[in-house]
């Protein structure tokens, strides 16, 4: 027969077992649902900015032992505007004396000995003064522009360009020739209306030296914003080559100003661009129909 003392001990023992089981279960329970995966927390590393490295362009190799120089002179035609260039070992603002003279020599009559401003043989030549310009890499420069349509230049004439710094600092000369061969060009005549004025006739000469192989590119635009472009063939006549194109006015109307650009497909540097009013008159006078 069980005594009351034994019953009390059994109850205490049972309560201790229940409490112990609860603590164990609670401490072993997972912090996330079964079957799920905990993503690792990435570590954040400090970012060090990389400084930009700028490598300066190398300076050109220049003979600094030469106090003054004249750059090479490309081929030019009579009527060209030539810009001579060079370097100089002088500070900006100093004066360079420049001149162009005929390379022909011979006896000169006294009556022509003092014809200044003219490059004809026996004249005093064309003389000017230019300022030294600040350059890059410590190399200063000078430049001088001469119009060969003036000052007595002649076809196939040979000339001397001279650049001299003051106080005996130094002088440099170069020979150059102004060719009398016609310069490759295109011409653009004033537009003509057709009898009913529904189209414009555009015409011109082709003197590019490419003969019948030449192809032209014609581009037109008006102040209304309309634009159009065409490929135009070249035709031969008794004296050379020419081009013509009939432009429908509906392509460009309405307009007050019309710009026409004609260029060589084989030599794109040969081109002419002119602007005309709605009455076909040029915007600028005198009108020059020849490309420069």
C-alpha cells in the first residue's frame, strides 16, 4: 500500500522531469523554419579610389639649335592665298621681319629699282612684320599670309620667302613656286527657272582632272529646313566637261534662301557652295562661280 510520502516524492520527481524536458527542447529548437537556408552576411571591404593617370602627349621633336625656321611649303597655284608658318626661339610679342622676293636675277633698270610691295624681278619685294605667337612645349611660332593674286606674282614664277629675327638673331629662307596650271575646280552658275517656274536648272563646269570618271555630289537646302541630295554625272562637250541638274521646286519650297553645295566624289576637297535668293540672285556680290 502506497503511503502519502511516496506519492509526494513521485509528484516532485515527475515535475522535475517535465521541467528538464522543456528546457532541453527550448535550447535545441532551430531559429528558422526547417528546410530553409540562412544566407551568409557578406563582409563589406573598404573601397580605395584609384587616381586618374593623365599621360601628357609627347612634345614634337624640334631642332632648337635653329633660332628661326620656315615650315615646308605645299604646292600652290597662282591666285592662292598662302599662309607661311615657322618656329622661333624668341618670346611671344617679339617681331619677325618677313619678305617674299623674286628668285630671278639679272640687270635691273633704275626705273624699277624701288618698286616696293611687288615681287616682280627688280622690285623690292613684298615685306611685312609679324609677331611671335606663344606655342606649346615652349616652342613659339609665327605665321604670315600672302595673296598671290596681288603683288605681281606670275604663273610658274619662282620666289624666295625670308623670315628674319631682329638684332642679328637669325634668318631663314625657302624657295617656292606658284604654278600657272589651272587649279582643279568646279563652277556653279546662277540658277535658271524653267519656263513654267516649277523647277530650277543648275549647271556648271567640271575641271577636276578626273575626266569622264568624275561623279559629283549635289546637296541643296532651304531656309524652310527642307533638304535633298543627289549624285550627278559629268558630261563632255567640245571644250571640257560640264554638269547640269533640274531641281523640282516642290522639294525645297517654300524658301527665301537656297544653299547649293557641289563636290567631287573622287576628290571631296574640290567643292563649291553658294547661297541664292528666291529670285535666283546671289546673296553676295560680286558673284564668284568658281570654287576656291
